[in-house]
C-alpha cells in the first residue's frame, strides 16, 4: 500500500506535512509505504528536526511548488514538476495507491479532473464531508463544492456513492440516504429537489429516507445527505464558523470538539478511480496524520472496487 503526500501543500508546509507523516508512520502498519513528494532538501531537513529516519519513507524530489494563490487550472499544466502534479501523475500511472494534499484546493480539483479518470458510469464526482451527530457517528454530506449545479440523476448517483462510503468505510449497515431540502414533504423545495425526490423514492440502489431539513443534519435522520455543491458548501462553511465561534466564546464540550477539522484530516473526492483526499489549507501535523490514516482506511475498505461494480 503506497500513499503519496504532497509535502509542499498547505499554509504550514513543509514543517506540518513532514511532522504529520512522521506521526502517521508511527501509527500505520509497517507494510504501508508513505511517499513524500517535494523539495528533498527541505524534507531531509524537517525529518532531521523531527528525529525521524529518512529510510522510513520513500522520497520523491519535486523542484516546483503550487502556491495557494496560483490559478487552479493553469498551475497543474504550468508546473509539471510540482509536488502536486507529480502526485497525480504517479497515482494515474499506478505508482501510488492513494494521494493527499493540503495545498491549493482548486488545483487539487483540477488535477483530479484532468489527470485521473472518473469511474465509468459516474456522471460527476463529488466531495464528501463528515458531519458529527449528537448521538455519535457521522452524517456524510455530499457534494460540498465540486458541483454547484447538478441534475436529479447526479443527486441520485451521489446517493449511491454516499451509501457505499457510509457502509464500507464507516461500517453502517443499510445507511439511510436523505435529500437536503427546506421541508419534509415530497412536494417541497426547488424543481431540482422535487424531481430528485421522485427519482430516489422507492429506488433499489439505496435506502432513501426522504427529505432532510437543515435542523436535522446533526441528528439521526440520515446517515448520508445529498445536495448540490452550492448548498453543501454553505452548510460546511457554516458548521466550520459555528465551531470557531464557540471556541472563541470559550465553550467546551466533547460534541463541539468533533467539529474540529483536525479529527477528520481530509475530505474525499468520490467517483474517481483512486482515493484522493483534500486537506484544509491550515492543516496541522495532527490533521495531516489523520488524513494519511483515513486514506489507508479507504484503501482497505475496497471502496473503489465497490463503486466500479455498482456503476457497471
């Protein structure tokens, strides 16, 4: 199992990324090969500062770096020797089994779309994020930004992808899939949501539990909630702001801490032929470690194979 990490990606790279890789190496099985991609001099220097051995990792030198302010699409093509471009190319060539980065999110999405292949049968990939539930466990929300405009058949496919992820990665038996809406009745909402409801109702591909309103997201109404990327991104950013607002007010609660992005590490892009995780730009070593561990969990779940089979 070979997991690639963009060492140059993130606001606190390469310090946070290398330290995160060191933390992950101590937690992951010895059979997991961590491939560090970036400026080798910086990598060696950071490993030495962390009292870690370079022999524990595979290091691939990349003499270019995609900056946070670079244009997403042009960055991948204009910086072919960047750590991010190398990661995608090696993933596409089968030299890596998974890849993750906390770098430029737009460039990560562009690299995914232009370098990797969508699983045959899937109309649009989606970004999924875990929202903590009050009773424990998580609700998987997708899409949260990749597809601001979608059709009802795309939302239907999100339901399939989310259900498979919830079952095989989170271990939920027969996950309930809901449709984000402004009311519980099937005739509520936009033209899109009403059409999607009719398509999803009584379907044989997943356990549809109906509409889910915004005030039900953190409870037990559904294990998976699907929506367009515009609404999903608004929900995600609102949840993030709620966490930082409560922390700023010195509020402390175990449930509140489950909103901390560090605990999840990264958000997966579902619908492509390899596991790719996007980390938060401000990722700490703990977040980087959890992103690598999460990628290993996805690989072990056989999710990609399950998705390929479902969309044959």
